[in-house]
């Protein structure tokens, strides 16, 4: 386990979080840009924290497929934060939101500041078209579907093809993938029915809506009818893969001293994080690799964890990574995951941290260490460890 902090007043604590509803691609947020999704969420966190906006040291936001231009700074100014507050946008693809939270925690621990807004945003629906100018006609656009994640010489498969490779290498069956996907929808629907998301979802553009992804009609028979989506005779289907989504999620990361001063009675104390690389042809196991490294550094095993949130880009990769961590699938993602909600790439990692925070605040409190992890395109993974703490 980690030794005691030499500066306990700097210990990072995630004390509050809010998010937009998550919408399907070209769904409820079809005409809402990333900045417009993020701004009201930032405003809500500042308001609900009772925090003077000028005290925020920085805004750190993950974003994967936006048009550049630093959406963090754009959105914070649109949210009415003072011009003295800076903003930084980070891109580690599917891990961007989690890495943004980790970066904010590390800045607090280093003494660089005491209060950070951190999270992520993605608008797949309004993401810009991408083009190179490397064509036979000078200056003419050469459009492409996605950026390269790794050199072609090493292998740079599309994510669905890579998920099939993970399923084959780790013997993840179609039945197990479908069962995992079904449980994700069922848990998300049950949590919504219990009002678990009511307080955290912020209206955007005056529209108070709920998550668009979880499906009441999904069941074993429907999942069984989906054909292989990426590889002939494969096991990865549209039913056990996530959908592209739009959404934003933001948390407030405070030093222990600042959290106590603001009156927060408890939060997720940051215990450490790890990022790992792996074969670019098997990116789906990156989160498992990072989590295993982090647990080893902390002297922990999967059975020592209370809550686990793992990004469900594909059931196959989530199952393989959880197996690497020694975590039974039914122990992860207690309120559902990306297979139900969809995957707004830059926001998904922050959503994992928000899920841990909200669950730890519930009556069903679990004081064991909690893990958030995501596998990342290009063959990487990020994992972060938290534990409940009382700043006062």
C-alpha cells in the first residue's frame, strides 16, 4: 500500500460531479456542439459547490474527436467563469476524461493548485469532417474516417475488428458478451427507475431530458438475432458493442484543505493511477494491463476492490480485461455502462469516476478501494484508484 502523504492537506479529493444526459449519435443532441454540451455542466458544478468561480485554478477537459481550439477554455468562458480561469483540453481518445481527472488530481497533489474542474465532453453528432491536403490536386481535401492510432506497419485495426481479436485470444464467448450487454441495460434502467441519475443530470439548452441509450426492449432473444458486425462468423455484434454518443461529465477535484473549507463531508480520495501500453492490435486489454499494474503497485488484488467501473466500449474487451484484474463481471458497473448509455469518447472516463462518487454517496456504501479503468485506441489503458475519505 502507499505510504502516508507528506502533505495531507494537498491530498486530492473528488467531491462533486454533474453531467449532461447522454444522447445517441444524431439523437437528442444532434445539433448541440461539444462546447454547448459542456458549458452548462461546468456552471452546474460551480453553482452546486457554492464555489466562487475565481477560485478555480484550471479546467481540464478530455475530448477525442472535436475540432481543436481548446474546448475547455471555450466552454468555461461560455459558462460565465471569469477570464482569469484557464482551460486545457487533453486527448487520450477513450481515456481522455479519466486522464483529465487523474491529471487534476496530480496537480493538486503537487501543490500546483487546490480546485480543478475536470472531466470530458464529446459531440460525435457535430464532430467536424476530417481531411488531409495530401492529394493530386494541391489544396483539395482528402477526407478520411478516423485518425491513425498506430503505424500501419504495426497494425492499426478498427475498434470492432480489434474487439474480435481480443474475444478470440481470450476465449470470450458470444453468450458471455450478450449476457454482459444485457446486464448493462438492465442495471442502467433499474438505476434510472430508482432516481439514481436525477440529481446529477444537468439540463442543456433548457431541455431536461434523460439518457437516450438504455433500451427497455432489449433481451436475450433480440441480442441473439444480431449478426456479426465486424468479422464474418465473429462474436462481436451491434448488440454487444457500444454506440457512439454525445455527452459531458465534470467533477470537482479539491485538495483536502479546500474540500474541508468548502464544507464537503466526504469524497473520493485519489490513491493513484497508472497508464499502460499494449499491442496496438489488441487495444481492448489496455485497461486491464493498466489496472493490473496499478493494483500491483498498491499491493492489492481484484478481490480487494469494492466498486469497479470499466468502460464498456465492447463487451469482449471489458470481459477480457476484468478477467485480467481478477474481477468477476457481475461485480463491475453496478449501474450499467457504455453498452447501455453509449460512448461519448472524451466524457466516458469522467463518467466512470462520477459513477463511483455517486454510488459511494449512496446508502449502500462500500469503503474498500474503488477502481475506474478504460482501454484506449492505439493499444493503451488508464486506471485510477480511489477510496472514500472525509476531508474534515
